[in-house]
C-alpha cells in the first residue's frame, strides 16, 4: 500500500470581507502550492483557504491532481473503516484559514434537526442538511463577537446607549429590564428560562426594527461615539471579563459603521460579548450560538457543512426570522466562551524538543467530528512523533520550517503548506530551521477525527 501522506493544494475564496492581497494569510498559504494560473492580486480580497473534501472547494493531491474526495472514496483505509462508514466516505470536518479584513456576518449555524428543515425548505440558501459546530483558533490577534453578554451588561448598555434604547422602544426595553432585574445572576432553572425568554423578546424587537429607524439611530450612535466615548464602557465590576476600554469600543463601532453604514449589527454589538483572542487562544461555537468575526487571521475547524443563518454585517441573504427563533439565548461572560487547550499526551518528544520547551496542545471541543493539536517545535532538531490514530488528519504549517515523515517518505514543510495524513500512520514532524529565535519556531496545526465509540449528542 502507498504511504498515506499527501501534499495538498488548497483553494482560497475571494469573499469581500477577506484581507487584501499579500496581507491575507489565506492567500499566501494558498500560493505555496497553487497551480501556475494563480497569482496574488494586490487589490483583491482573499478570505478563506479550504482544506478538506467539501465539494464547493475540494483540496487536491499536488502530485496526481486528483481531489482528496476522490482519493478517500477510492481508498477507505485513508479515513479508517469506522470514519468512512459513519461519514459516508467523506472527511468529517472542514479545516480552514480565515483572513478577516472587515466584519463578517452576524450569524449562527443550525443544529442537525433545523439544518434538515432549512435545507428541505430552501436548498439555495441552505445547501447542506448537516449541523456546523465550529472552533476558532487565532493565529494573529483576533477580534470578534461571541454569545450574549451577561444580563447586567445588557441592562447597562440599554441605559447608557440612548440610541439603542430609542431604536428598540421604551416598552420592549422596560419589559426586559423588569423581568431580569435582581435575577441576572440566578441559577434557578425556571428563572434562567424566564430571563432567556425576555432576552429573546427584546432582541427580536431590535432585529425587527425598520430600516429608516435603524438609519436614524445609527447616526445618533456615531454622534454619541464621537461626543461621549465613555458611555460605551462595560460595567466597572466586569473589567476582568471585558478587557476593552470604552474608547476602544467606541472606536470599533465607528470602524464597523465605516464597513457597514447604518447596519443593524452596530446595535447587536451591545448584546454580544466583544472578544479578543491572542495567537493560540480559541473559542468553540456550538450549534445555534450567535457570533460574528471582526478582524484577524484564524484557523477554523468545523463539521463539514456550509450552513449559515445570517442577520447583519453582510450583503448576503438575511434570515432574521430564523435567526431570532433558533438562538439559544444563553448569556455568559467572555471567559466561558473560550476553549482552553490541554497537553496532548499521544506524542513522543525528542531531547531537543524537551529542552526547548516545545509543546503539543489539544483543542478538544465536545463533539466527535474533530479536534485540533497545535505543535510548537522551538529549536532546530526538535522532533515530535504522533501516535497513529484510527482516523484521518490534515496538518498545516503556520510558521517556521521543517519536515513531515511517514515511514520512509519525508516532505519539506514551509509556512502555508498543507498535508493529509491517512489513518493508522505514525507521523513525525521536525524543525529544520536555522536557529532558536521566535521566527524559527516551527508551528503546525493538525485537525483530526478519531471516533471513541461514544454516542455524542448534537451540540
Ligand atoms: Zn460561523
């Protein structure tokens, strides 16, 4: 049998929100293995590098130019019999690099049941019947919106941001305030449910605002950001969970208005957590969690699906009705939205890797389709051996240089290179860079699926 190590050629999408030209990591990565007809255009936005078998933009084996989908369908051992059977001969996950130049849609991804319903009703806007839990790991400093803020924060914003209150209307606003007052921190199930219902109601009122009201309110909002940035602050006692200062938040509102003038998203902002991730920090978005990306380069891993319900910061199809109905309305501080990596135990480091504090960290969301291991090999000669796993992997290098080996096959690895590793293969990666500086760290992200036999419920 052939050695299950393939160098992949991965396509990059040119969505409007992508980073432009060479500033886009997705474009630079794609260029490392692209065909001769690809050249990065200096004015063009490049948004998403896709690594996987999704038919909208399937990756190819560089050597044979066959698609990865074709190859895994031809040889099910590449996925393992278990994965192949469970996921209809496809990779269970889609791995991406996103380069975000401007905000991309306020969105949520349907759970399995809703995805089936939406796809049956409207297959043009909902091309898959699958769910799409997704995980984001920052590779450059990242800004985004994720989940509803703690209720006290929302109450505070409704008081401090007059244009927000005016837009929603006094009645809907005060009903919300009355319901949650004194109950913001309650953990009693019935109270939490009542809070969520109240949040749903006030949020739906906001989302159903007519466009002429949104325009007037957004002008007032920008004027407020100019005259009184201090009103954009979060509650003083929440400083630890909301690291951004008022002036920074006011500046972000102005930036977003520049990208999407008079968009409802400017007001949704006050309901959601504003989150900043440093490189290596991650968040996991369950089905029906509201989110929006604002800026940065990220690694994203998701169940293989393309279903998005959008409601703001987008020129694409908006489905406000579906979005406001589907959301979980869970509210929590930012720290609870983050996914913390743990040590990945299924590796062997050589002496150089140990002595240079090289590491393999596991990002393991509570779903079965994927996990990701980030490996930093910090010195020339540092080497890590991954135990074989009963499932497929895709590996991308985001910095430094090295090699990847399976059996007697060894390939050079540079920033942006992508490889497919078949099931049951012992895979070795090694730093072959020139020294020990920061810039010589050899960093890879490896997404993989290994079924553990547990029946994981839909998240
Ligand atoms: Zn998303």
